[in-house]
């Protein structure tokens, strides 16, 4: 009960009491007098949205809608981005998240996503963009590339600043600091080499469809995307690049072809595909070594037999060994004969 006092004091007391009752455990306050982040009329099907910042705020808005109830399965999606797929005249909104899960929200429990344009980096399969979340929401975080951890320096200042977050499925689970995003020696744009290295098939297909040249040479290394895919064992990317006109026999500044890189790396499926699609086995690198010689230098007998078979130099006993071989078949060789990177 309010103490015995004047009318103005009593009104002030009641106002403070209501605000206190709505104060969150973490010190943030959210009262019914605060305007919601979005109105139902602001929501457009196809737009990207997030929930409000805290579970309490979301529960508060759910409580105002008798036609929809808050459930515990909503909790993991608080603060994550999703796409509006439907609107209901009861002022509730259907949101589909990146894991394909669907949740209905009151429109007032949502806010529009204002994520900035993303950039590609060599460190991740998806674009990253500077987070539009407050630092209180992000909290303490660690850069996935350099492993530096953001620390609170007081007055709302964090040592690493705002993180850049994944725009793909991993979203808030993958963060990079600003120096790692920009100090990569690249343009931040998607290219064939990055897609080939990461095995990002859909990105590779999109770039090829846009007219990117599969035989373009990268600065310094002079590698083509085909060579990059061979180096990192991305057999499906090699398929896409060769189908688009990639040259399997281009030699880089050191005389290495894609077959050299696949052979020294022990990438059996890449070697098989290259041999079946025109890769020459007699090309020598600048040190005078063929792909077979590189495979032999690391004791990779699977690659040696594949090349011998292609050249018609295999024996009858080799046929059984060659049948049904794949990348999994070289696991035992990897332990006994570690790859000698110096041979490259």
C-alpha cells in the first residue's frame, strides 16, 4: 500500500512501483509504456527480422496476445534472424529461421534487421557482416580466426569493437574481428578461388553462371581455380570448373599442374577425375618432378597405382587394389607416410 501522502506524490509512487515490477533481473527495464519495435503494418512478407533483445521482452509481448502462447522452444531463436513468410490478421507473424524451423511471433515482439552489406573472407564459407546487435546483446566474444577475446573496457567500450557475424546458418556462432575481415589482402568479394578452396559448390556455380573465367590466374601464385580445388581436395569443384572450360593442364609459375597438387596432397578422387578428363601425367614442375614422382616421394601408393593404370603400366595384381578406391582408402597411408609439403 502506498504511504499516506499528497495526490502527486502518490501518482509518482505508483509510477515508480510499476516500473520496478517490470525491471529485468539484469538491470534493464521494459515497461508497457515503451513503444514496441514494430507494428503489424510495418511487417512485410519476405523481410528479415529479429526478435526483441531479451526473453523477458518477448514473453511480455506474447502475454498480450491470447491467441498465441510463448513456449520454451522459442528461447533459442531470440536474437536470431529469420524471414517473414506469412501474416495473420490477429497481428501475429510467421517467421522461418535458417534451420528451417518456423515460429509464430506477435508483431510487437519483432524488430527489423538492419544488417549491413556483407563481405567474403578466406576464413569462412559464408558472407560476414558487421553485427547490428548491441554490445550488451553480444557480450564477451572471441574472434574465430585470431582467437582474440573482446573485453569490456567500461562505458560501453569493448576492446575488439563490434563483431562481424556470419550471414549463413551459423550466424551468431561465428564471429570475426574487424582487422581479420579487412586485413586479408583481398577485395572482400566472392571469387572462384575462394569458392574452390572452401568447396562452396553453390557459390562456384553462381560465379561461373555470371561469366567468371575458370582459367583466370591468381596474382603471385598464378594458380587457376582448378589448381586451387586440386590443392584442397575439392573434387566436385574440379568437376564444375572443367565442365565450364577449365584447363586441367595449366602450369603455374613453378611448373605445377592441378595433377601435381592433387598427387602430393593425396587427394584420390581429384586425381581420378583429373586423369579421366585430360590431365597429363608427363608434365614436370620446375624441379623436374612429375605427379607420379611426387606421389612416390611421400609413399602414396594409391596415387602411384592410379597414374600407372592411366599410363598402362599396372600389373594384374594392381587391378584388385585399384577397384573401389576412394579418399577413405588412403587413411592408413597418411599415418605411415605424412605429406611432404616441401616437395611442392
